[in-house]
C-alpha cells in the first residue's frame, strides 16, 4: 500500500509497515494530524489514527472528541482543537483534563484528512489517498461507566430518536429527512414494542433549532444537550433501537454496532460512508424514493419517501431487537 506524506513543500512516498509486524521498540518519528472537527469525521478517522500509532513514536491529534480515541495506543497525544464551532468548542472545554500540551516542533510530518464527493468516492477512499491504513480498527465497545448517571432509566428498553435540527454555523437543510418521517418511525416503533422513546437534540437559541416539531411519541425529551458525549456513545450502543436523520448518527451507530434506522435526506448517500470491513448488519438506512446525492447546500432535493418503504424499514428495525 502506498501513501503520500507531506513534509513542508516536499512530498515523498513511504510504504508503511503493517501494525501487526512492527518492532516492539519505540519508533523515532513524530507525526501530527490536523483533524477534521465533526464527530462523524472523527469516527471515520479511527482506523487511520490507529495505524499511525503503529508507525510513529508519538501521534498528535487535535480533536474535540477525545472519548472517540480512548481505546487507542498510549502513544496517541490528544491536543485541543480550538474550534470555534459551538458543539465542538463546548465538548473540548468540558474535557480539558484529557488533553496534552501541543508539540513544540511545528515542522514535524503532518496529515490533514479531508474529503469531497464530487466524483462519487466514499470517505474511506479519500482517506486512503491521504493517510496510511493497515487493517480496519473502526468499532468501539464503550465502557459500562459511560452509562452511569444518565437522565433516564436505562434498565427499561429504550429507543433513541435524534430529531432533525438546523445549525446557523453550517446551514444545510436538505441534509435532513422530513421531520414527519421521524415522527412516523418513532410512533410506529412505539406501537409495535411499547419501548420508551427518548428524543435527543442539542438546540440552543437560534444557533441550532429544531427543523420541525418535537417527537410526539417521546416519553423523555433531552433536547438541550443533556447527554454528554460518552453517555451518548453508550446510549447508542445499549439502546434497543436508534432512529435518526443522517449526520453523526450513522457513523456512531456503525462504530458501536447499534440497531439503528438512519433516514437520509437529499444531500448525501449511504454508500459514501460505508466500508466492506464494517460489521454492523443491524444499521439500516433508507434514502428518498428518488435519491439526489447532490452534495450541494440549499438544493431543492426531492425528499419524498413512501409510507410503504418506511414501514418496511421500521418493521425490520423491530425485528432486529
């Protein structure tokens, strides 16, 4: 496997050593990764960060989501991202004790993962061109203590429903499915199972607002970010089901192998975010009847999903409980 490492303005090609046959003594190189800031993007990075930890003595990563890397090798050093985005900034400030000091050497080897979908590639195909990867260290088993002190009783079967929202910082309304589809899926699921429905969101004034109505079938509403990040990961893993629009919910459900139904809008497509080595057969996706996949903000995508198709997916979700 070949990959490019950028060193200043020069580029050289290396052939990374597979993690499984690395020598046990410390390596003599350091590397920094200027991380993407989204929660989902950080999940997609996990196999590549794990590989880098096997290739370098020390890996520095600026991420606002430190809990996504707690199962990584000890030579990973997390440093603050200093993101100005509300959610990322809030999470970084909450977990300051988990960060190390930034590296002093500003000229060390560095990576900057990124992707776009103009030519139809998946996020993993883009990352494969930028960073080395050996194996697919993607899935996580969240520790039980992340489920302590939840604002609901986790001993009763529950279904997490992440509601549709829009953010002023990154306004892409056509990424959401229609709110009515979440309403239908939640009501149908509750009718078939009787499980508690927990609506989640992180609305905050006019910075992030609901794109539609509150989930009518909800027994509990946690819509102002009441679930901290480790609790959110644990809840996705241990929920009887997850129902959500797309966004971070898809990679998070994939990472913990949740039983989930992810309803897409028109902005993107499920195949952009899947990999053949993912082992998450209970993560179900549904796109509009006429998928758009335009990857254009404010495009007038056709978001219509027939009730017959949606009912079939909800029944499949219930069957996987």
